[in-house]
């Protein structure tokens, strides 16, 4: 508490010193040659860090506190200008072009700002305007389709759900492929909460519930810009955690000038986007018979006649037409609502600045009722001050989240598991929405029509989870300028997250003799649920310290050197405790003591430390050739003593050919070539070196003994054999690229080629039971990623009133597994129902294998005596889970005060396993089950084996054995059809999405001033409004997954629910 009071006092002093008398200077910046507005021009108060950028109309507004102030105007490709303010309130500027002005500044490793021309590697910077164009509630949504080399997915349609960001493909077989997030120079935790060990039947919470990942806590409205470092040469200075790249986030800060207020508000409707294509020809039943207790549509042909449906209660039946219900699936969901409000106050003078912000997000998703809600409150406070050679910056941010989450569907699949799994099983002739009255006698636990499934509305209203987190992160950054060329910097960052969550399953059992209790036509009894509850707490903490010496020295007229030498100490860890109990005594009372059973608990505590020394130096020659050398050595507490020190160097080079040669006659404004080489190292999880003890549970086959017994505890050695000789994982990457700009920067091309090899990956692999362990931790494997990234930008039209900006990105990555340990040829990464996501030598990382049909030498399907395809002895490869390529297209048209923008995202290739397709085939609801109108058929192009007396195959004969109408259902899901069933379960993941559409109107400056505003705009927007899928995917959006947000999620989805689209309106005002 004392520290909090000190922080608040510190910021109050900032605010007090900043509140001086100020005035605002406004104006427009235009091109001298064409007289057109120039967007993105830097307008800076000389001698300070205060600055703004011109908008799309070329206008700017900046606060000053002295009539002696001087404004500096600069932009890439234009000659800079400086103007004394004096008594002027309006300063209009015309900038002339200058190809030598190539000083675009980007944020690089450790938060150091460098001119982009000096970088020998690819670095992409995305502005706040681009990120927030369609009012996203999380950063990942604002970046989708806008950066080459980056694959971004939101893994569910659930409010506040997780996002997945992968830079330059998957490199790590162990599954840790997420980039490092750095906010204002401080690394922050991106853990996906809920990773506790198994607690009773609920299982791993990350598989059951999606509470989002920590990167989604960041408020996009507080972001000034995002820099993405994709290669090892760019990210190595951040140390072990940067092996998968870095996303550097720079937040908005207060600026010198008058007191400023920014307000934005948006409201949106959320609708279901993609739903399965269901058949509409056959109704409830089984094997063409009208079995009215069945959870599927294998019954008779729909004829529109009035028939009984649902259960019989008190001798009374319900009747409805025997025909498919139109829009049944979409109508089962609600229209969700999303509200996003942000307010900030900022100001300051040339000595001190401050900024305070508040943001609020409320989302109620597409599930009926308030059963998938997300609430987020963010508070940010930052300030800066200077005294002589000392400057000080500090920030503190609070994020409070409250989530009501539904179960996602795994691994506890079965009766009453999830809303989506339950509606997938409702016959096509039943109106799903009718079951919302789940306490009605026809639809309740006793009366629901099928004993094989549960009322979906019961699933979401009676089961669920709540999640609450309180997170505080921020930093203190102090600098001392020792001389004109030397300064020292100290940074202290912190990130603390406290989480409390609760998960419950209702106790339910059908009354014996009721419809679901055995009184139905089939005598089936629904499996009872004994009920359970789990309560947990998680705490994650991180403290990061850096001490840097920064230098910038001109050695001679032609040579200059700049760089840094530094030290880094990182301390982070977690404390997790979950307690659960099964077999609730009182239904509806979710308390740990509400059971005759003893609670089961799981607890984990981790802590790790890392020390790092690093150095970087850039040598510039005549302002057109730049060589940068990097080096870092880390010491990690998670590795053995003899291996905990590891060193990784890097180098990059850039050459501006347009400065060496006069290329103006060829209309070339910029021609830069670059090359880079770098290594990054990565350690392992804590406690992977020595064997650990776990609480003993002894399975004796006929019974299980759980400790403690009579107050005596028992422990046993873990079933994983740890490794005291582990080595760090090392990635080595080379990169080559070129950047060109033509016609006064109206056309730009940026192209990169990279090759990355990752060695000595750390992963537990299955071991022979004879050694006494199920798994052993080893260094193994080598994975190579190669790829090409292209970014093409242009301004085809640019007049006084009209402009058109376009950006095209292309990414193609190819990875291959080069080696596995101990001669292994395959490692299984994820599996479900005999389908597997595997790493196999010589193949891409993440190939999906599953049962396949047996074929004769001529490629014909071999069937059994009953006419069903035979299964081959080995699993077959259905395809690579990785994309062939990714393309993005972003456009923005402006006509006077109106602008129209859209973004398209195209991801080609790859396959995924669909648990939704599996279930829809099982119950006969899928449109895929209509082959030959479900009539008798012979498997096309099939043969039977001809065997001799010894049982040896001596030939093949044409198959004449048909699969009869009464047995058609078996062709789609039973063991008889395993060899062919996976063709409809493993699906092409290609899609094209209209990610964003925006239509904005900016109020003219004169009118805005009349209402007391500097700037005001209103925007109509839509997100994910249209999705195109290939004809073989008639089931689900391939981006959704309930298998996490890393490599395992590439396997697919397990009945995870539909994706969503949004329609909204936003208002932005600056006072």
C-alpha cells in the first residue's frame, strides 16, 4: 500500500507541474509541388519529446507553453522545416520533396528508436489509426491481415476469448510458439490462465474453458504504435523469451500543451457468422425408422405431415409438421452486444507531462441469456519530468476482468457438456429454440426427448464458470545524460496478475420411469451427472530490470557509431491452487463442502530467474551503409549448472543504393538492400532437471488407493524422467531483403527471404515402461522454417479532395522436421479418435494422420465381405495443418471528409480435424450424409480380395456387395467405416474473410471548433462480415479452436462453436 501511495503522489506532482497556461497551434501541411495534404508528418516542439502527427487531411494541432517555441516539421521523402511560433496561432506549411530525407523512425529491440534506413532486417510498424479503425476490443483483431509474416487468429467467437499470433511459422515442437509482448520496454506475461493439473472430472481448464490470454488485456485505444520484430537478428537482444519474435507496444503519452480530452465510444451487434450446412431431407429416427427418442436424423424421409415429436409426458404428446426447420441453427443463438468506451486526459509543459485514461468494455455474446459475458475495465496513468540532465518516465496500468464463460467442449465430451455439442444432436425437424424453456415438463431433465443428449439450454444455464482477474503492470524509466554522446538508463518493469475462478456442473438425474429415465420407446436411461464444483486461484508475477549505457558518437565526417551495453535481470513465477469436489449433496449449491467426498486439490508453485548481458553497436558510413553487431549471453536458473550459460550473436547490414547512385531519373525514391544473421536461445520450464515427487495415487486394477490415508500422506516419484543434462534450445536465422520506393514514395515494395533452423528442442517424449517412467525429458529435434514475405504499398490517386491508399501483403512459409530423438520417426503432438497431429522426419511440422482405406495396386478401394472399406494397416497422411500462403489486402479511400476502408484476409491451404463434422455425421444431421439419397449403393471403384486356401491375397475382383438403406448410417460413423469416415472429418482450412469495413466522416475543423472540439469523427464499421469457405468445408470456421492458442490448436476443433461477425458505430472526439 505504501508503494501505491508513493506512486499516486508521484503522478499528482507530475500533473501539478504540467498544468500551466498553454495555447494550441493549428495548421495544415501540404506538398510544395502538388499542394495536396500530407498525412503522417511529424510536428515536433524543438528541444522536447513533444510531438504530433498530421491526420489524413494534413491537419495538426499541438500545444505550446512559450511564445519562443519552435516547431519542426519532418516526413520521409520531404525536406524538413523549422518555424518560430512567436504570436501566430495558425501555421500552414508547404514541404518540398527530398529523396535524401529517409529518417523514418521505428522502435526496435529494448525500446530503442532507430531510423528505419539503418535496419538490416524486416521491421513492421503499425499505427494506432490502423489498429483501431474498426474499434476492436483486443490488439490481435486490430492487426489481422495487416502485417506480412504474421498469422493471427481469434480462436473462438466467445467474448474475451484467446487469440493466436505466430511470426514466421511454428518452430518449436514443444508448443511454445507465441511471441514476446513488450509494453513500453517491459516484457509482460502472456499466459493463458487455467493451466492447472487435473482436478476431478473437470480436467485441464485450458481445454474446457477459454478465459482469454493475457495479451488481450491490452486496451487498443491506449496504443500509439506497434512494432513487430520477426527475425532472430531483430529480437535477440530481448533474450530467451524472444525466440519466436517480439511485439513491441508503445502506449500513448502526455504531450506538452493545453489540457486535452479524448473520448471514444462504440456500440456493436454480434451475430453468428458460420453455421453447419445441415441436410433437410430426413428427420428424427434411426435406420429409416421413426424412433422418437433418437438424438439424430437417421429416420424416414421428411414429408411435411403432422407427427408426434419429443417426449410423452402424462400420456400427452406434442405434434408438429415432419419437415426441416428453416434457419434452425442460427435462430438458436442470440444477437450479442458489445460496448467499448474510452476517456483520457492529458497535458503538460516542456518540463513535465501526464496522461490519465479509463477504458470500459462490455460484451454479451451470442449464447442465450447472460451466459457468455466479458467485462473489462482499464485504468492507465503515466507521466514524465525532466531536471537538467535527468529525465524520468513512469506508468502504472490496471486491468480488471470479469468473465462468465461457457464450457468449450473438451475433454469432457458427452451428455450435457456444451450448448453447441447438444444442439448439433437435435434432429433437423425439431425447433431448437423451443427448448429454451428448459424447465417445461417436456424439455426438462425428465422430459427432454432423448436420453442420449441433454437440453442445450440446460447446459448453459445450469453449468458454467466465472473468471475474475486483477492485473497491474507498468514501469519506471530513468535516464541520465552524461554527455552529448553518452547516457545511462535504468528501467524497472513489473506485471502482477491475480486470478480467481469457479467452475461448476449441475447435479442431474432423470427420475426412474420418466421419459429420459427409461420410459421412452427404446428404454434408454440418460447417464446421470453427480455434479461437481472447482474453485481456484492463480497468481502470476514478473519483475524485469535493465541497466543500459547508450552512446551515439560521430567518429569522423563519414563515420558514426551508436549503440548500447546493458544488463538484464528477470524474475517471474506463478502460484496456482485449485480445489474441487464431486457428487454434490444439495443440487444447485456450489460449495466445496457440499459433498460427502473429500475435496481433491492440485497446487503448483514456480519461480525462475534469468540474468543477461548484452551489447549492440551500429556503425554508419556516409549515411548510406550501416552495420549492426549484437551479442547477448544469458544465465538461466531452469537449466543445469553446466548448461545454464548460453551465448547468441547477431549481425545485420543495410545499404542505401539510392544514396550511392542517383536514381531519380528512374523515379526511384529509395532502394535499400539488407542482410541479417542472428541466433536466439531458449531455456525450459522450471523443475525439468531433477525428478520431482507427486501425491501418491495407486491404481490396483480392481481399486484405487488415494493418499492421504488416516492422516498419513504418501508421495511417489513423478512418471516423467527429468534430465540433468538439458541444453538450451537454439534458433539460427539468416535473412535477406530489399526495400524500394518509387514516384516520390507513391509506390513501395518490401520483400524478405528468411531461413531459420531450431535445434535441441526440449520436450517430454514417451518412454519404454521398462525404465519405470511414462515420459522422459530430452533435447531433440531440428525444425527448419523458410519463407518469403512481401509488402506492396501504394497511393494510386492523390488529389486535394481524393486519395486512395492500398497495402498488399503476402506470406509463404515452409517448415520441415529435420530430426527427431533416438531414431524416432514420429512424435504425436495431439490426437482425437485415432486422428493425430504429428511431427515426422522429412515432413512439415503438424501433419494430420488418421485411418485410411486399403487400396489395391491399381488404386481401387478394397472392401470387406459386407461391402465396407477395409482399413490400411498404418495411418495415412491427410495433409499439412500449416497454410500454403497468407495474403492481406487493405484499402482506404478518402473523398474530402469521408473515408471508406476495407481489409481482406486470405489464408490458403492446410487441413484440420473437425469434431463438429464427426458428431454431425454420427447423428445424421450433416449434408454430407446424403450421398445417393441414402439409398442402397456399392462403394464406388471398389474391389474385394481374392485369397487362396492359405489365406494369401492372390488378386482382386470387382465388388458387388452393396451397403443397404437400413445400414447406410454405419457408413458414416461406425467402426465398419473407420477407413473412409475421416475424409469428411479432416477438412480444408482455406478461407477468405472480409476482416474490416469502415465508413467514416470527419467533421470539418471550423465546425468542430464551433462545438468546442478540435476534431470529431463518426464511423460505421463491420468486422468479419463475410467469410468464403471451400465447398468441402460445410461445417465450421477453420479459425476456431478449443485446443489452446499454440501448435496444438492447429489440429482443429472439438465442437467448439461458431465464429461471429460485428456491425457497429463509433464516435471519436478530441477537445
